[in-house]
C-alpha cells in the first residue's frame, strides 16, 4: 500500500478545482492511513476526519446488504426464494412479468428485470404507498440481465422491515452499536458537521444533512438504496469490522464476493457489491477477490478480501450541481491504483 501516492492524487484533484474537498483512507484490520483536504464548500470550514458525507448508494452495501446477509446467516432469509415469500402482496393480480417471482438474490445482484430508476418523488405519495407502488411495478427486462436498479434495493429494504417489524434505520443503528462501530454513521437527517451536496431546484435549497437522492427524500430519508451519512472515521471502523468478521462471517462475506450475475458489458455483480471487471471503479490492481461500491454524490469504498485491506474516498462531487464534470470516475481509479501499487 502507498498512502502518500494515493493521497497526492486526491490532493491534486482538490487543488485543480475538480472537487472542493475530500477525505480518504487506506487500511487493514489493525491500522489505517488517512488524509483530508480542501473545504466542505466554497468559503467554508476545512474537511476533517469527522466531516459527514451523504453516502448515497453506499447505503445499498453498508446497510441493506449487510443486514440481508446477517438475516441469511440467521436462517431468516433464503436468497433463492422469490420476493413473494417475503412480500406476498407483490405483483398482486399480475400474471406475467412479475417482480414477485424475482428472487432475493436476483434483486441483490441487480438482475431481477426491474428498471434502473423511476421518478417516484414526483408522485406526491407517502412512504407506505410508494413502497406498495414499487411492489406492483412490472419487470422491464429479463431476469438474469444486469441492470443496476435502485428500485430493487428499495424493495430489499422493505423486505427487511417486514421481516423484523423494525424500521430500517433502527435496524442499522442497533447493528453498528452491537458490533462496536465508531460513531458517525447512520441514516439522516444529519446534524453533525456535514458536507453539502447540491443546490436542488426541486426542493429550492442547498441540501446539507438531508438526503440528496430525491426518491429517498420522498420516503422520509430512509430507504434500502440511499439515506446513509457517514464520516471517514466511521467508515474506517466499518472497513475493519468487515475484514475482522464482526459485521459478517467469512462465509457471508464470501457470498458477497461471489459473481452472481454478469452483464453484457462485462460488469460482474456479487451480493450487493460490485466485483472487479473492465472499467471497475476500483482500478486494475485489486485481487480477483475484491468488492466495492460507489455513491452518486462522490463516495466510494473498496475491500480486497484476499489482501485484507480497504480503501475509502469521500467527496461531495455534486456540489454545487451534478451538471458539471468532476472527473470522479477517473479520480477513483487513479486513487485506487496508486493505493495498491
């Protein structure tokens, strides 16, 4: 590992104005190097190791996937069972193209046939009605074809809530307390020092401590696909807990790292996590036994299960608007290549 080289890649992006600030780390079970630089927003305070970021789709793997895998390990969920086993009202009165027939594994590997996204936030519906609507959506593609889908993970979060009768945010907070994760990660709203995301034209304000994702916001900020906020200090603690077996046993982490679906473009999907393939966000130097995920807001976390190490990069690249080129795709790959070289 080479922290100095990797952190210089991020510092250069901040200096060149691609992003206003960032927090990054490289670590293993026993130690971690970290770096912070720039500011949370133009003219504001500097980034610290405790600055919270909107983690966006890291919610899918850190919260929803972890809770699902633990439920599998407890014998509460069979990943090969159809969604209808856990949400019997799904696809009610539909005879074909039924999301109810997709398995938990299909949903977790983004191969259920569900569409990638839908502007649910424009419907003006409450959370229970939004969830009911998603459970009635027809499949738009073939089961087995990889389409990265927020909708599938919204349903998986709903499965967890139905299974335990406890809101998703409380399930996650109870879990991190149980395994001893450092404070600084959880569902919003976030009132800790937090980097803003976007000046949102729909909501009419700069989003700070409120979830950036519109559909998650319409669901009260708690969803299976988005809603988590977290600091670098907390994510370092999560990385260690994943590698040392406190969050997931070795067999369950192995299930996350198995290739359960492969897209036509070569992308490989594990249980929740993305796996190394061409143009993978983690670059080209991770071992074949690696997992990773990114968030739309500019976040990312990667773990090498063979070398027992992790890397983390947190930015608010959508500040002040998503409609600018931040170079985040190349930055992630260069950061990880320098970290593992």
